[in-house]
C-alpha cells in the first residue's frame, strides 16, 4: 500500500544504501573464510581450504579442540532452551490458569525483571556462583542463562496460556485428570507455537551468549564457541582467514535458520507470534 | 454443637484452601528458585558487597566498610570522564537506534511487502548474529589497506577502530539496536488507518508533511517506549565495547560506567581486583534499573496486562 507520495528512485536508493553495510559485512565474512587474501571484498589469492584446518586440528595454539567448544555450545544452548521452556511454561501456566494469593504481585515482579537489565547483576552472580561452588562449570552458566531468560519466557508463555480455551481443561479435570496431567497432556500441546517461539528465542540468545561464559568460565575445556572465537580476536597478529572461518563456522546455524525462517524471525522479534 | 460444626467447616475450608495452594506452588517452584537465586539474591548481594572491602585478598573474609566505596567513587579523578563517556555512548547510540529504526520502518512500510520484508530481515541479522562474530566482521572491515573495506573506500589507510573508536562503537551498537525500533514502528505504522493517508494526500500533503503531521504524532507511544527501554539497556550494556575496544584505545577513552564496574570487579589485569568498588558502581546501575523498570510498569499500564484466570478448579 503506497501511503506516501514518494519518488521511487529515491526510495530504492536509500533502501539499497541502508542495506549495503550489512551485505558487505556478510560478504566479507564468507569471502575471507574461503580465500587466502581478501582486499576489501575482492579475493586477492587462491581458495584457501587451510583456513578450515582448525575443525579437525586437536589444538590451535594451546586452545581446546574446536569440536569441544562446539559440543559445549550445543549442550549449553539446548540445555538453556529446554530448561527455560519447561520452567517458564510451568510458571506461566500457574499465573494464567490457576488461582493463588499474590498472583498479580508475582506477575508484576516478572514484568519488572523483564525490563531490568540483568548484566548489571554480573558481579554478584560471579560471587554467588563462587559461593555455590558452581563457578567455572557449564552447569552454573546454564542455570544463570536460564534464569535470565525466564522473565521473557514466562511473559511470552502467559500470553499463549491466556488464550487457551478452558473447556478442554475443564473436561479433562472433570474426568479426573490431575492438574499436572492437564498441564502436560492438554495445555502444553495447545501452546506449541509459544513453545517454538520461546525455544527459538532461547536457542539464539544462548548460542550467541558471550559475557556469561567469558566471565564465569575459566577452564578452556568448558569454553563455548563464543569464548573460543574471542580468544583469537585478542591476539597481536590475527590470521584473519582462519578466524573468519571460525566465525563462519560458529555463525552457520544462525545463518541457516535466518535463510530458512526470516519471515518467522521477523514476526518473533516484532512480537507478532500469537497462539 | 453449633460451635463445633462451624469449627469443622472452617477447618475443612482451610484444608481445601491449602490443598488448592499446593498445586500453584509446585508449578511456580522451579521458576521462583531460579529467579530468586540469580535475580533477587544478586540485587541484595550487589548492595551488600558494595559496602565491604572485598577484593582478591579479602575474598573469603570481607569487612564492612560502610559508604567508603561510594566516597572513593565520588573522589575518583576519572569519574568525570567515565560519566561523560557514558552520556555520549547512550545518547549517540540511542539517537542512531531510534532515527535509523524510524527511517527503516517508514521506508519498508511504503514499498510492497516483497521488497520491504527482505530489508527488515537483513537488519535483524546484526541482532541475531553472535556478538563475537559481529565484532569480528567489524574488525575485518576496519583494517588498514589493502585489506580493510573502509580504508579502501575512504582512501585513507587506518585501523579505524583505534582511529575513530567512538564512531565505530556507536555504529556497531546502533546497527544491532536499530531493528528493535524498526519492528516496533513498523507494526505501529501498519495499524494506522489508511483513510488518514488518503485524506492527507487529497489535501495535497507532501511526503515530509505526512510523516511529520500524520505518522509521527501517532507513533508517540512506540517512540516513547523504544526510547525508555533502550536508554536503560544501553546504560548497562558493555558487551560490544568490551569486544571492540576494551575501553581503549589509551586511557579510558571509551570506558563507560558499566564496563568500568565490570573491569574493576572481574578483570584480573591489575592482579588484585577491587570487587567491592566494582559492586558499588554496579549497585548504582541496579538501583537505577529497579526504579526505572518499576516506572515503566506504571507508565505502560500494568492492570490491563493482568486479567484474572477464568477457571477456578484445582
């Protein structure tokens, strides 16, 4: 719907200009990962498969094998997503469908935390993990990241449970099913779009997470791909070909998801996913 | 007799109420535990640690020092510079975020979906790309000639991150944040009735007049929300600065409040980290964060969000 009387040429030109930096950045990443030398965006050397040697290499400069970092990243993101989905759904179900004193206070706290910037708590979280003996463990980082995802998750799932038709639940309850059974067998299957949305959010956010593993993990055997890649960036002489290959390797799942589901991601981040 | 019956009825009612409470409690237990452990407790811990002399040496046995950390903070000769940097970072990035977000929303909602969606999707990329990869790309593009694209285009060979750290920080952060406003404003523009645009066109309004007199007034709330929300998150965010410049180059050139707190407490370059001092700086952010988020809740109408559940069986 053309709502504004705008000249098309001007519009196309500005759109092109606005997208150019992002396209250039992605092109740089791919080209630098594939070629020996890249000047600007022009390959100046032959194809360089040796950039990708890190994948099979047992260790690059004293780092753990890339496979270990990859496995840690996969474990970390899927654990965060799975725990966040279950825990947030349970809480959201209680807030949305059950009655208890302090319900609106609980939701108010969740909402305040949703707006509250959690990074400012990092120093205290570091201290608490040390006290709990969970510092420098993947479990500790998983728990922290999950907790930080919860306000968003509870809020999102509550929106889905609110639109649940309660006749089905009522019928199941009258037939003698327990609340727990209703939650798992009746309510959860009906909010699948919500679970998918929260899962995507949590996966993407955990996959990219840098500050938490960087701060809360020291031992390189627990590194994720984020800390693995970052360890290359701080070197005095960066081999950009190899580092770009590591970066592309790390970003590949995100790029594939982006390629397949950009419409879905737009809806998701625009807050348009509804049950 | 009657007394006894009434007591029995009351007891049964109490029992039922308790049983009714059990179920929600169990459902809420895991979330409450995690949120208490890593949100509520850290708020208290930050405040507590900020009143102690905790550091690497005294980690196991911190002493209460009252307001001393805060007094030191106020006396810090670099406080002015850090405050200035923070103001600069937040205001410039915010201006970029809102400005470009609005521009993108306006542009993409006035072309057909087929053209608008890819542009919007592309701008989502910086946000979903892992931050370390995103920063790696910035490093690659801003290298010296003949490698760096920026150097080649401008014609001056420089490492642009060290030459123009502030420009790079604002652009890099801004391109991540712009999609937030873009998506918010796009859906707001879409919900404007088309009649208004036809009326404006009939009255002979120019593009600029339509934006200024029709669209912007109707975007007042989304604009306010995006500004409020992003101010708070920018105030506390330091991830991209840490990765891009690590607060440099040189002495505190791009160190903002949150990064300084983080480095005081958690980076061990100086050997003995000043944990308590870092906690004091973080505590200021935490207090600001709590106050501002509660204000948001007031501002953006909480009551409407909390409807009572329809079903009352446990």
